[in-house]
């Protein structure tokens, strides 16, 4: 009888963001970071993959509810946002 291979997964997430509604993860290859937003808390976050969870920072706080964030072509620090 062939044995079934099973995988194990961490019991805790790699990054505990405490997001109310985390959305839109985007990997920025040039900086090896992941950028994402919390729609409910109206914040954009960034974490450096190699540095790990301790590098999590709030990049921007908005006073409106945002639906997505995208980089402007050629300018990683200039973003376009859309309201929900």
C-alpha cells in the first residue's frame, strides 16, 4: 500500500497583523517587501521579507476607507488609492 505524504504547517501565522480586514498583498521585488492594506483601519503596511515580522511598519494612515493601493509606474513610493 502506498503511503500518503502529509505536510506540516506552522501553528501560528508568520505575521500577526491584527488587521480588521487585511487585503491586497503586493510583493515589491526591488525592496523584497510585502505591502498590504487594512480596509477597515484605513492603513497601509509594509514588511521586509528577509528581516521578518519585526520589520512590520505602518506606511500610511488614511482618513478615508480605501479599497486598494497601487504603485505609480516607476515610482514605488508614489501610490494611487481608491475609496471604497
